[in-house]
C-alpha cells in the first residue's frame, strides 16, 4: 500500500469522524455578553487635556 493511499484513508476517516459529531468543539449558547470596563483608553476624563 502506497503512502498516499494511507493519507487518503486517514483524511476520509477523520472527515467521517467529525461529521458524526465526534469533534472537540463545545456547544455554544449563541449569546454574546459584553461588560464595559473603564480603562485608560476609553475613559473620557483621561482624554481631555487642559488648555492654559
């Protein structure tokens, strides 16, 4: 059996394995939660400069 044949069989078996649902990815809820935080980049008081 040639080496190329083994690679083809390995790729096909891996594709079937993932198609059957045997993969490592988690089930996601589909919700995105964003919690705003004040940092030096987005704080308005830090962006203002004093002009004499």
